[in-house]
C-alpha cells in the first residue's frame, strides 16, 4: 500500500473543507444583505481503490470532494421600512429586473429595494429596471406583456363634471317672493344676465340659493347656483339653474337679448303633504341646436319623463358651455328617481324635502376634478402600483410581476443580489403576485437574509476541526514516510 495515497486523501479533505469554509464565510459576510439566500456544501467520497485482502478484495477510500454547493431559498424575516416602494416577497418568486444597457437581458432577484429614479424608472440600487405589466389609466385594462415600470406622466388629466347632487330642505311656510303672480316659473323672467353691477337676481326675489363647484373639460372650476322660490301652488317650489353670466360660452340665449346669459334651466319640484318629492318638471334653455335641444335658438325646450334620452339614472340632464372647455352635459339630482314613461318620481332615503323649518342645504356634491400633480406612489400586496395625485385621484399605473422556476437551485448567481436563468433552472414562469403559486408582496418591508448565524458558527467549528484532522493526516503520513526512509540508515 502506498503511503502517498494517504497524503492525497488528506489533501482532498483540506481542499474540500477549505471551500466549505469559504461558503460559510460568504454566508456570514452577507448576513445583512437584503434578500440574500445562504448556501450549504455537500460532500461525497471519491472512487475507492480496490486492494487484496486475505478474504479476497476490499475497497479503500481515496478522500473526499465537493458534491454540490446549493442555495437555501427559505423565507427570510421582514424588516419594516418607511419607504412604500420597499417590497418583500412573502412566499416563492423573484422580482424581474432588466439591464438598463441591454434591452433583452433580464435577471431575477429577491431584493426589493426599489425607487423611482430621476427619469421615472422603477429601479434597484444598481439601476436595474423593475419589470411588470402596464395598466391603461383610462380604461383600467391591464396589459399582458412585460414592460419597464416607468412613470412617463406626472400629472392626472382633468375630468369634466357629469352630475350634481343637491339635497335641500325648503321651508314649507315660505311665501312666493317673485313678481310674476299666477305662474310657477317667474324666477327665469326675473333673471338678468346683463346686469354687471349687481347680482343677476335680486335677493328679494327668491327664498333660498345654494352653490356647488363644477369642473369643465380643461379642469377649470366654475360655480353652479340653484335658486329656489315658493311657487303659487302651496306644495310646489320653482327653481332655476344658473352659472356666472361672464363664464357662459353659449352662442345664443333666450330671450333674444343677453338677459338669459348664465341661465341654464328652470323647473318646479312638487311635494306631498308629508314633505316628500312627488314630481319634478324641467325646462331647458336652448342654444340653437345640438342633440340635447329641440328647435332653433331662442326657445325654451320642455323636458318630460317620456322624452327618450333626456333622463339617466332617473334625473334630468342640462347642458352648459363655459368660456373655457367644451360643452358639458350635467345631470341634476335632487334626491328622487324619475321613471321614463309614467312620470312617477320616487324619493330616495336622502332626498330634498319641504318641512316647516329654515331652508338649508342638507348635502351637496359634484363629480369631476381638475388636473393634479403626482404626489406619491404606493404598492399593494397584489403588486398594483397606484399614483396619488393632488386632485384626490388614485390611479392604478402598473403591476409588479413575479417569476418562479421549476428548479431554483439551477439559477446562476450574478452578484448584486441577481440571479440568471439557466438550462438547469428552466425558463421563468411569470405571473401576478399571489397567483400561480407565487407569493404576495409586502410594501414598506424588506426581506432580510436567511443566514442563521448560530448554525454558521457551528458549521465553522465542525469545518475547522475537520480541517485540523485532515492536516494531521498529512503530518502523520509525512512522519511515517520519514521513518520508512530511515530504515535504510
């Protein structure tokens, strides 16, 4: 038997255990690296030598070698942060990032330290761009192809007002303050849109008025004011819907002079003996044509519950054109639903009333909004990135994508917390977070390394003792060889 083979057995142990100590050192060095996955070493014996014995043949081992260095993809603990763009994956999966210098080169990472750079790219600290699916800001439809997550617009466009809700109580004990005795619509006759000195309607000519802000197509705000006055009929109030005459962009008015400037509609609302709405009638001011008007300019157009297309959601629609922005159709809701065909009006739980108390506005609102600037972004557990704008809008912009592999152990470490897909790992399977076996996202969190320092220290001790033992094999074998050489002396 050759003593030199013992030397090589010891050397194989030193080499393998030295590499094992390198792995342990790498694990400990990255104990604070976000998303780091520790590795472990697996040893195996090498091909044994067959030797003769008195009973036949036997095998003598020739040392050890590294069988595998594999990553442990167990979940790391989460650290809470104050950044909403810090993301941690709870479960399996990897973030997909793209090399900013290579359009078709994608990598995968568990590290979710992301931020928007100066160009609007959603990137990691090394500048790699996070990938996801885009969401149409208008329709909300989500795309299917992976794209770079990049903010290309930092504003939210305006949206014109389409509905005004006005819930009021009108004093049942009030009297008709108008001058047109014998008619329920004398407020419109008293309106003077050419009066640039005082109000187009004197305070002595109406019981109550309330104002709500609306937005035109350019995001400019305007005031819509509704005036109410008791009609000749005890159970009926008349009203007019108006805007500032100087902001009225319509071409023609009724009557032929400009006194009708700013006057959009007139109508009556009738209540039963309990103070609840039972009927609403409305006349709309014609501006000389268009789908919403009948006849030529200078006519009042009476709207009835039977008129096709003149009621949506149970309410009448008026039209306005401001000096800025396009023509607008605005639904007027007083808290009751009208039924096209039979003319019945049914008050809702919150509806306008006429009780024997001071006239007041119970509730008012209008939809639409002006232009807004992006103030912040947040990420939900399903990966949806939403922008929060100064106009109060919360708009979904992108969804962060996650990928998984048939064999995570086959991924190639590229440094910088990045992995590359290989033939052994298989192709990436990409989907939404929380679906297809992928984990969900935790915003304001980072996944810490899964290195267990106690376990690594125990491995270090065991590796150190193994290394010392193998070094003893070499020193003892060397002594035996020296003794063998000394036999000749």
